[in-house]
């Protein structure tokens, strides 16, 4: 695992990048939340980040995530599921996470709604948008988005917060920003259709500035905090 001192200084650098991008692109200071993507990282790496005021953590692999959530119960952390969702694995997600970013079908949303533990607050949900309709990517297509969002917004025990996307890599900052901007426009259309949304989950280690320029409110950053991941 990366040593705690490295995690501390990496976190500091990422926070400076976020603050600089907020200032440069006329975003309110503090309007972008840092989600630390801790997939494949050990509980002690997460503790090192938590001891430096990091609260939001994102996980992709369900079994691994459930073990860490259990091991770190004593810490005041907010857990985000950002991996692919198999519809037969929704129950542990509904029971153990605070946020789910990759919802792209009504079937999965209904299951999360039915399975959400009644004693817990509503589960925060982002719909994954496949903005470039890439066959290899999951996510709702732009055509599917409005009916899907309208239906999910009505489900009990879920709180639809916004959109998430993992667009293809672009060559330049300008091109990357333009792709992110399309997601922001899709979000704006939903808001105009009176679906209240406050979250745009966009941007990772390599492209968080372009995402913030396009209106991201939550950047999902792994490598820039914890270093390179061991391949699974
Ligand atoms: C792994 C992952 C990230 C973090 O990517 P980095 O390039 O390491 O910052 C962000 N979002 C999702 C959905 C991921 O799977």
C-alpha cells in the first residue's frame, strides 16, 4: 500500500487542483466534492485518507467493498458504489451504500428501491449516461434518459441526484470539455423537465479540470490519491 504520508500529500495536491479549477472556471469555491476511489486499496489506505478529512469513498467491486465497509464501521465515511450493477446483486448495495452512481435501467432502480433498508436514509442515485452511445459501455442512451429519470424520480427510498458518465478519452482539453459539456446539457434538460437534480458525477484523475469546467460537482479520483492500482 502507498505510505500514509504519500496519501496525505497526494490528497493535498488533488484538493489544490480542484480549488484551482473552481477558481479558473468560475465555479463556487467548495462546489466540487472529491470522491476518493479506493477500489483495490487496503482499509489502512482508506484510514490514511480519512485521517486527512476525506469522507467520500467510491468502490467498484462489491465483495471487496462490503468487507471494507464492515471493517471501517467506526469511521464516519460515506460509501459510493461506482461499479457495474448486476440486477441479482442489488440487495447488498441497497443495504450498505449511501450512493449508487451507475444506475442505467428501471429494473435495477426498482430493485434498489424495494430493497433499501427502511431505517436508512434514502439511497442517493445517479443515472449513468452513455453519452457517445458506445456499444462497449453501460449506461442509458440519451434517448432513454428522460423517461428513465422521470420513473426513477418517483420511486420511494431513492433520491435521484443527477447523472454520472465515463466518456471516452479525448485528445485535448477542449475536446474533453466538450464531451463533458454534453452530459451537463443532458442534466440541464432534465432540470428543465422539473426533475430536481444537484449532482454531476464527472471527471477522474486525468481529466478532472475539464469536468469541473463543464459543471461537474463530484470528481471520482483514484490513481492521483492512492497511486497506480494493482490489476485485479
Ligand atoms: C476506477 C474508477 C475511477 C478512478 O479512476 P482514476 O483514473 O484512478 O482516477 C473513477 N470512476 C470510475 C467509475 C472508476 O471505475
